[in-house]
C-alpha cells in the first residue's frame, strides 16, 4: 500500500479520513464541502479525494442515496429519523 506521503495525503486529508464512514459523517462532510464549492471545482476535488483513497465507494454511495432520497421527499421527512 502506498504511503500517505507518496499519495499526497495532507494533514487535512488525514482528518477527513478519521471521520466515520458507517455513521455517515464523512459523507456529510463531503456534502457540506460540495455545497460551499464553486461548481467548476467539484469534480476535480472529488476525483482527487478518490485518487487518495479518502472518498471511498461506500461514502460515494451514501452521498448518492441521500441525494436521491432528497429528490423524492422533502428534507424535513428525511431528517425525522
């Protein structure tokens, strides 16, 4: 496995990597970042995070699922549980 230094992992990346995957914290972090980011930079940012192994398939699927649910139901219903 490549060392963090070789993969370009920064201190910030390490903090992101510590966020929980199963509890959805890492997915929520990415959603927050995407909302603040100019659209022109989103794909590059996400690809960089994937290349570093921080944005995993599981996290990506969590983000997609939440966005799909939000498209079907109002936010207030989703957040009730």
